[in-house]
């Protein structure tokens, strides 16, 4: 049981009974050596399988596990039987089942989460009990912006970012959790930047933002067929919009370069 496979702050004495997950069997000339782990996600899965008959019977399935060993874990579960609540099955009567697992893991807090095939809905479940206002999904970058009420931000993020970190790990998505105030400010800034493009009115700016084009840079680097699918645009409009965005950025770069050159002229020559 290597140190890295031990739950932090656990102390073992000779003769102790230790439950662990068989991580690997190594063959040596003197015989095989069994490598054990108490930090591996599969150890948590096996503990629940032992405690929850619905799992061993195949009614409830464990989809994914994310752990920060000794501190907190999230386990995503789903039920094949609509009459069986997967989270309730794992928690047990008065929390008896989950508490048995928590005790084995020396107090590691466990969040049982209902799995959903819709990534946005699953993230809402994974960040509970925080209230979620909206989720903006970016399929291309496999990321989500999760908007929560201002007074729910700390709860959603968790202590030292642990809640959102585990939610990201268990879902496989990059998450950016933000407050409604910050989101609305960013929305306004992005919306105004899109409006600054020639030929973009309020309706097109709104459609662009909702489709994930949040800045002039996004438009300039857009894929033509994908941009043409935005409501209100055809392929000709999309091509013109990309060209306009690129021209805007080039002009902005030239302005910055000119300002830097003027600043350098005004600065005294230290060699004189």
C-alpha cells in the first residue's frame, strides 16, 4: 500500500485489517507483489457495491466517480428502474448505506449525484445544492459557463474551488462558474463589441452571442458553414461578416502599434 495510494492522515499499525482496491499485481523473482489502493475511484465504487444491493443486482449503475481522497467525492449513479431512486438507494434509510462508506474512508464526504445524458442537466445535478440560473454550453471547446445567483456563487464553487473542481472532473467538462452580475456585465460588453461590427444589428448580435460567438475574435476565426447556419445569416452574409471582423482586428492592431511607436519616440534615450 504505497504512500500515494493511502488516504491522507491515515495511520496503520501492524496487524490492522485494511480494506483496499487491488490496483496491480507485479511479478518479481521472489514472487508476486500486490499493489493496493485506498484512493482509487474504483475503491469507492466497490464499497458502494458492497453496501447497496441495487448496485450488485444491476438495477443501479455507477457511471463515474471523482475523488479528492480523504476530503470529498462525487459519485454519479443511474437507475434502470424508474421506481428506484438511484441516489436514495445509495444513501439508504437515514443515510445508513452512505455513512458506512464514509466511515470506511475516514470521514470523506460523499455527494451522490443523479446521472443525466444531457450534460447541462447533469452539471446542475453535480453542483447541487447550489441553484443554477442558466448553463451555456460550448461544444467545440467542451466547456460550459454556469451562471448562479450572486448569493449562491460561494456554494457552487465550494471551499477552495472543490465543488466545481469535482463537478468538472466527474463530468469531463471544463466549467466556468460565474455570478449573474458578472455574467450580465460580460454579456453587455460582448454584445456591444458585436454591435460595433458593420452590418450587425441587435437581432444578429443576439443570435451570434447565443450561438457562442462572444467576441469579434470569435467571428473572425469562425468556420464559414457554421457561421452561415446562424439564424438571419446566409453564406454570403457570413463571409462578409468574417472579412469585416478580420479588418476590424487589423485596424485595431495598427492603432496599438502606432500608439506604441509614438510612446517610444517620446521616451528619453537612456544612452545619451
